[in-house]
C-alpha cells in the first residue's frame, strides 16, 4: 500500500486549522459537553490505553487537547504535537484552566522530531483521514515506541461509500442548509485543493486501518467499536448527526511493537 507525499497540502491544512481553532470544540463530537460523556471517554482510555498504569504518551495531531487532557487526568505523562499554533494555544489554555500539566510541541504529526523508543503509547484521534502518507506515519510512530508499546488510533468513516449512507448525507446537507450551516461540499473545498493528496479523506473503514497495522508489522491488534460512547452521542447529538451516523462509524484500533522489531 503506497501513498505519495504532496508539497503544499500541509501548509494549506495548517492554515485551515489555525482559522478553526477557536470554534473547534463547539461542534458536536469535537469537545466534551457533559460529565457523563467525560466518564465514558475516561473509561475507554483507561481500558485501551492506560490500563491502570502511568504511561508516557505522545498525542499526535493533538489539536485542542481532547485526548491529552483526559490522559493526563488518568495519570499519564503526556506530550502533544500539532503544527497548528492556534490549536496548541487552545490546548494550553484548557490545560492551564484545569491545572493540568502538558508538554505541547510544534511539529508534523506524521513525522514527529522526537527520540526513538521514548514513549509507551502514541495515540491519535480523528487524524488518519487527513494524513498524506498513512503508512509512513504509522512506521514513524512505531519507531517512537518502547518495546511493548502501542499505537492507538481513534478514527472513523465520515463520508460513507454505500448508497444508503450517501442518501443519509444528502439529507444531512439539506438540514444544514436549512439551519444556515455549511454543507459538506463547501467545507471540503475550503479544506484542501487536492483531494488526491489525502488518501483517507472522508474516513477509513476499520478493516483498512487494521491492514495498515499489519503492513507496519504490529502485533496483538485490538479493535474496540466504542459502543458506549457512540450510543451516547446518538442519543444526545443534533438531528443531522443522528441522520448521518445511524450506524456506528467510529472505532479504536491499536497494535503493539514487539521485541523482534
């Protein structure tokens, strides 16, 4: 599985996220809106990431600090990396307001400039769809892991390929137009001028992510369908969210770096 590396795409994306940082957490599914929702996320991360341990964690593409803050609350030593200055500033603001210590660094989430074998966990959330070279990124993250460490990916299918899913998204665009929100096609044009440079744009099915993990040589693969969180979001989400994601389309997948690597 091979992907090409574009030149200008990342600069374009960085500018987009700098513009979006102040509003990002206000969109449903981006920030945590209740104590009950936070408990579900803490339980998911404790089960799949921390497992009751205080680990060194690298949050790649940390954005406004969604995962970084939760993992720090669970006792982990967290480093977050993001090339958006505005996103990192928002994460730092939230950390300061909560009295949480984070190390936030500028850099490319696909190729973090950090020492090899320095983390127990490398984690990302809603990042794979916007990577220019997913397999190269996964191999880079693997090199940062200690032996026995894990890469954890939380992602989803944002634009369905099946006919029923496409019909649902057509109606979602109608709802957004009625509400005065931007529809998907206009947002897509603003995000990138070259869709071919982002091979997983629109999301990736879990089977494709599992295949990437196997290609990168990970072992002990694990797939968590995140049922409790998705059920909560379906109950509390806005109308367009419930229409678009009638089926669970997010997941957590992880793989271990073995001693033989």
